[in-house]
């Protein structure tokens, strides 16, 4: 698998796991396993800025909304710290 395909594959896998965690509330990875995949993707993206994608899991927080939760406004915005 070439580098670009590896990055795309990791993004797709992380999007899937975000959906399972945030939308269906049925994660199949531990938080640690997810974090390891995210760190691997972050390193690859940092080393290869030509493959930047604003929709990458490294550029976004969380996933979709679950209708069973009440919507609230946070005092401080949720941000990705780089």
C-alpha cells in the first residue's frame, strides 16, 4: 500500500469508528486503540502536507449528533489542540 492509500485508509477507518462511537453508540475499539490510529494518521499527515484534507479526523472533533441527547451551549468551544 502506498503512502496516499495508507492515509486514505486510516481516514476511512477513523470515520467509521467515529460513526460507531458518536452516532450508533456502539464502539468496537477502545479509546486507546482509536487514539493510536489517530496519532498514526496525524504523524503521516504532518510528514506529508500535500495530502491535507480539511475533512480528516485529525481536523474535526467528534461525529454526528444523537437525537437522544439534549443540546447545550458550551462555555468554551471544543477545539483540536495541535
